[in-house]
C-alpha cells in the first residue's frame, strides 16, 4: 500500500525506549497490554464487528505500523486504512482462561499491525471482547478511550444515529507536538531532566540478592490490604499534613512514600530512584487522544537513617512537585531514565459499562516485564475507582521463590507501620522475622572475605539492562542493553565455532564496536583473548600466530589462510537469532584472561600472560582511584596492543560509564589523539 511522506514520522522518546527493548528480544511479550471486557448482556456480533472496523478508521494509533528505513532508522507509518475483520468465536466458559492465556502469547508483528483482538461468546448474554495493544502505541487511558468510543459507535449503529466519537486529536498530532517540545533543549525543564541523567545510580540488591540470571519472566502478585487499613489510609487524606491538590495526588504521594521506604529497607540503600509515568494528557486537547502519551520519568528520593514516614512524605511531595512542574512531552530520554529499577504506577481510571450494558474490565499480566526493572508497584481497579487494588509486578530474576511469596506480606508490615504511627522511624519497622532472615537474606559480594573476582566485577556489564550509552563511535551509540544482547549472541557464535574455556582467540580488528564486543564475549566464554593491531607488519603477525596456534582468529583479513578465521560484523550480530544453547559460564577465577605481546625492539616479541585475577585486582584499584563512586568516561584511541588500553576498555564499563571510540585512520599514521583533543574527551 502506498503511503504519503506525511504519514511517516520518527518515534517519540518513550517509544524509542520500548522499541529498543523489543528489538533486543523480539519474541518477548513484556510490552503487551492485554485487556478483556466482560459484557454481561446481549449484543449483536456483526454490529460489534462493524463498530470495531470504524474504531480503527477513527483512531490512527490502530493503523500505525513500524519499519526500518534503508539507513536502519525506525519509522512509524500511519496507514490510510487497515484491513482487519474482528474474529468472532463461541467458546465454553471452562476453556476461557486457557484461551486467553494462549492468546496473550500470540505474537504482535509491528510491521503489520500493533494489536490483536477477538470477540468471544461464552454463553447466552455473556460476551468477552479481548484487546491486546503493544505498549509502543498504547497506555491505560488509550484502552479507556477506545472502550468508550466503541460503546458509542456500537450504540450509533444499533440506533442508526450519527456517531460523534471520532473528533479527538490524532496521535500523529501529538507526536508532532512532542517532537517540537523535545527539540527545545534550552528550557529550565530540559535542564532539570538533563541533570537527572548525570546523577550516579547504584544497582539495587534487594534482600541482598544479586541477579540470578538474565530473563524477563515475571509475575503479578496482589498485595493483601484489609478494609481496616484502607479506611485508615483514607483518613490520612483529610489531615493537614497530607492534604494535597486533589485526593488522587495525595494517594499517589502516600504510596510512593511507603514504596520508597520499603525499597530502602530491603536494599539497604538510602539514595533511591523510582520511575513513574508522567501523564501528558493533562494538556486538555490530548485528553482523548489514543496512543502512547505517558513517559516514565525519575523520582529521586533520599531516605535517611533517622527518617520517619512523615518526614519522608515531605521529601516525596517536594520531589513530585518538581516532577509535575518540569514534566512535558518529550522529557523522557535514554539519559533521564537511566538507573530506573523500580516503578510506582498509580492509575485512578474507571472504565464503566459498554453503553448501558454492565461490563467488567480486566488488565491481564503477560508474564514478562522489562529486564531492567526489579519490581513495580501497581495501583488500579478499572471497575471501582473508589477502592483500588494493589499489586507487585516482580521480576523473577531478582528474587527467590520464597522471597516472592513473602514480598507482599513484608510490604503490608510497612503499610501498617505507616497508618499506626507515621512519626515512627522507618529503620525500626521489623519487616523480616528472625527465621525469615536466616532463610531469605543472601550475602552480597561486599560481605565476602575474599577479593572480588573478575567474573563478579564484570558480571553487571553483561546483565545491566540500561538504555544508558556504553559505547560511542561518531554519531552511533550502543547502550548497555544493546551491548548485553550483542555479547550474548557472539558468545553463542563462538561456542558454535568450537571455542571453549582456556582456548586462545586472536582479535585482529580496528578500534570499533566489534572489537570490544569480541573481547567481552571471549572473556565471558572463559577463553583468552589476544589483541593483534591491524597496523602490525605482516611478518610480525605471522610470528605471533605461529607462536600461539589460536583456536580462532577474528579478522577481516584474507591473508591468514592457514588458520581458522572468522569475521564477526555488527550487522551479522544484529540479525543473528539466538538458539539459546546451554553454555557453561562458570570459570576458573585464576585463568589467563589475555596475552599481550612485547614490541620486540630487543629481539623476538614475547607474549605476556595476564590472569583474570590480576586484571580484577588492577581494575578494582583503578576504580577506587579514578571512579570514586562516579561513572568513568574514557576515549579509546590507543593501540589495542598497548597495555594501558586495557584501562580504557574495562574501567568505564564496570563504573557504568561509556567508551568513546576513535578508530584508526585508513591511510597514514594513527593520530586519533588529535580527535580526542578536538572533542575535549
């Protein structure tokens, strides 16, 4: 289908983050928002189908698809029309749950359409409308607006009257508005969010846990809160100390306070960064616009040792005041959301009935969540706005099964402490019993008597699911999230090529994304890497290879026919699909990490083996000396065969900083240092 250039646009800031996570794991449904609407009354399926077809015509978010252009830049395209006939099936009530669960895992191909939907008849007078929209084009309010519009459209078809529900501002207009706001960087609000991106944020260790594995599998657990406690919380709203602009804002602030106190207690951290959706629909003209209008922005909260609930509430209220004062469409950037590992989401929406037919709405949890999020607090009940329910979305990679079981009950103790005595000290609330402490609390690395190993030091680099930039080369960037994915792919490729623990792999590449990815992949696999600069004389390279007899040579050169040579390009990694092989990643902490060859100025070049334990000791001390708790950003401009280059390769990554890559010149001497000076790195 031909589309005009006016129908093609770039992604908003929040869409870019979601696209990046989906690109890294295309099979994941962590960005799906499946909803069901149980309609308790007779409806005409054919009329419902016609109303849904017109709903698609009236809402451009349902006609939007995504493609990458010839420059590999993703674009969203609003199709003039989308051919979709809403399926209708009859299904017994006993099979409904299994059917919905299976449907949730039906892939959504964003190049074809952004949603999946079906109408089901369970029994006489009971229908289920299933609607699942990818988060890149929807938020909670989108479902409410579409539900209400479909009800009006259905009613208009039944009564044969004009339907006026298609007069809302389009998502395309919102995107244009967002882009204008995003490009205006010279405002106090833009500076506010830019400064947020510069605040160092530690990786949270909840209950003393390190991340057990890299996965997005998660579960939603309801937090049991009694009617009594809910009543006591309601009483807080009327007191002078807690009263805010409106009751919902007060509730949001109270729950953010309790959640921050809880996270501080189970992590042992005082400086916290919570993420929370900013509602861009507070701009009146976009009130009924469907699409992704929310942006997740950071709330930075300091929980001190002597903090009471009441004093913490004051801090949270001030932070939220700045949050709403400075929030605007386009505020979310990869930098501003860096370090968000916990989220608080308060959704006071009420969906109501389908026209005059009683209806109940349910938001289903897809079973996966953003790999970088540890835990999310959710407050919503789309069928009873005055009596919300509360949930934790829990990433299973960060908790043991027993901890997941007890999390809501520990949180309940924090709630009760708040309503009982809000001037009590947060640090004195006993969340975990003595028995639970022995069973549940894991010992962190910092509590071990032994020195940290290289694998422990580098592990966060392989697991950090952050959108913060890790590698930069010119105007191109790889985030930690992207780096993690590419390393996992190359590890599998190397394993398929027969590279095993302690094997020697020579890397003969220019300074590039590919070089760093290869080095990290070799180390993760437990093999030994040998950097071989591209500007070495051919005779010397042949001598090194003859001395090493490597298992594999990673190179673009065709001059090493007697060796096993492979060129692993960035484009190849991006298109490679993981086969999820089982690879043993437990290694000897004293193995050889890399081999550097001397210059050979006094005779034949000699290879010097460096163990990963020695590397870990050096990097630990370098981090103390240069980082001091801050991110380190360094240029990578020296020869890969130079020993001090190791510092610029690893120190930025283990501190959460970035490596700025300056590749060798194609012709003439390597004068990359001049580019470094020019760019003041």
